[in-house]
């Protein structure tokens, strides 16, 4: 279900559209378990990924959202709650 595992990620292997995030908070699409993707798209296993690239696009968006969530959670744990109020 994850043919993109063979693809190379540009740059250092951890690049996202949010370069300001520290590398330890970045989630790569390959880190997503197929079961996670099926929460968003229950019939994901039925998609012919050689013809339809949308599953990979969805994995990239979910990975980016998870990266931002990880960084925000870390900031809140450091008592930077005022950053969440903006």
C-alpha cells in the first residue's frame, strides 16, 4: 500500500514545507503506518497507486500536520501557552 517508500525524499530526508520546524518534530510520510491512512481513507488499499497519486499526497499532508502538532505540543509542554493564544 506504500509504493512511495522507494522514493527519495528531497534534501536531507526530513524536509517538509515547514522548514522552521526542528528536525526532531518532523514526520516523514514513510513514518505513517498504513492503518493510520486507512483512518482517513478506509478503502486506501484498493487504490491503484501506479495510476492515482492522491494517497501519497494525502500522506504528505498528514505528515506535515503531525509535524506541526508535535512542535506545538512541545511548545505547550515548555509552558509557552501564550503562543497558543495567538
